[in-house]
């Protein structure tokens, strides 16, 4: 789900739990038991991994189990698109950590989008949503964008809202699910309720039981391989600077949760483009600049979480880097060189590139160690969790899932 234009009517220093190479559990086994799920004032019991903070609930969309279950059905339902070919899950497949494996996403009518579908892993903790939107912070507001957006079309609700809602209203199962999610409402079948139910389901997509988590927070030292441990040391070193943009419990600086007092919203230019040596980015992918029109914001995007990154290729906001190996080459160089064509330029020399993007040298073993560490962030329990599975059978589970 990506933002290119607002549909009509839609418009840190964070309290991070930073996990460093030496941080996490104290090694005595005291963190091996996941605490009881915290219960909110509204009565919703979150199922949280060890060491994770309680998510922040929206006052406009309090959580409930009934709302989550409705949202799970809506998320996977092809009938939610204008031509009944596309669901939210079409761009956010559970087997790919809720991405789609494409360079950029494709909408229900076949429009190719300029941006790569972001992972929904731990999306409830994001301080801002989408690649470069500084103001969109509520999941239910975000859900309205793929529903009603026209530039490009995603689900195609504009001018078809009544038709799509009638499909749901005629389904006896949805009559029960909507009534349970919004008891007492005479007719809860409207776009707002659809968006809020989808948002409630997305909020539960919490991943925190990777090999890294087991080793760092749960006292299971051997859960990570020696190579992954060596890669961990590289990742959190000043030599590589990775953790400055991908720090904290979610490996993304821009987080928000129930304990957050000051929200940090970070956007960085990582030297991906420098068209003509002017620092320019492609017209449909200029990042934060599209909102501020400030030259310094050219090419600035939000660093996504690195959790489950093994499964979320291709990479970058436009899907222009195919593998983790190539991602490391990009950062080692300090920016990408495009030698010819309309986007030619040396990203390492961009006047707008973040000062955190500095060249470094990795030998072959170090590169493999770093990739091993990134792979240790894959949470197979999350990928295979039946609570997040398609109730209709339209979307397959990962081959590794039982």
C-alpha cells in the first residue's frame, strides 16, 4: 500500500529499545519466558514478543478481537477491488513478509506503481507510514489510500464504493463479522469501517521471534550462527553506520508506541540517484521533497524495518536493487553509480546524500557474515502464523510453513 496522491477527504527522539551487539538479555535465562500479554484500557490483549513495547492504539480505532478477525477477511478478499482481481494481500503476501516480490506494485486495473510495496512487518510501530509521507501516521487513514487513490489506481473504490460495499453486505458471513466488530450499529458497511478493520488486522502483524531475538532477548545463545554473530558486530559498528538508520527493536529509527513521548520521524537520502550531478531523483520518486519542495529533501525516504528482509527483495523505494549482496555493494561504495541512460549520475557525490552514508570496505567473508546476520532477522513463526493466514485460500503460505 503506497501513497502517490491523497484521495479526496484523506489527508523520535523515540523511546527506543536499542539492541546493540552487546545488548539484550543478560544471559542468565531470565528473559526466556514471554510476559503475559499487556491489556489495554479497551480490553484488547496484545500478543507481544519478549522485549517489545505495547503498541499505541488510535483513539479513533480502538482494538478488538472481532475487528481484527473482520480485518483479516477483508485483507485477503479479492472482492475489495473494483474488478474482483486484487486484495490488500496481492501487494502484501505473508510468504514474502507482507511484500509482493515485484520491483514496484501493480494495481487492480494493471497500473504499474512507481514504488515498491513496503513490508507490513511491525507496521503498528511505524511513526509514519509509506516511503516518504511525513504526516500519515494512522493505519486506518493509510488504508483509505489504496482503496480510493486514483493516481495510480490500486483497489479502485472511487465511483465504485456502493458497488463494492454491496458485495460485502450480501455475504452472510460478513453480516456477522461486521455486527461483531461494531455492535449496535444499524449499518456498519461503509468505507470507514472497512479501513479501520483492515488497520486493526495489520496492527497485529508483529514479528519478534527471529534467531536474533531468540539469541538476544530470550537467552538462547546458540540460535544465531557464528557467522551471524560476526555480522552483528559489523552491523552495529561505527565502521559501517548501519544502526544509525536501522536501530532499535524494530531496526528502524522512526518508531512510535505506547511509551513514546517524543516521536522521531527520520528520512534519509542514501545516494541512490544523482541525475546529471545535480542531486535530482526520477520525477515520480523524489521522496520527502514531494511534500516540502525543499531542495535538501530531494531523495529522502524513510528507512524501513530490516526484520524479515531476507524475504522482501527487491530493495529500495523503487525496487531497483535486486539482492542483499547488491545492497551491501551500494552502501560500501557510498552511493550508486549509474554510468549511462536517463538516470546517469554518481550517487556517492550527491549534494543531498546523508552524511551517514560513507564508503567502507568489506572482504568476501565479512560480506557473507553480514548477510548471515540480516538473515537471522527472519522470523519463521511470524511468516507461518495461522492467525495471519488467508481465510479464503487465495494466497499460498510459504513452502517452509507446515
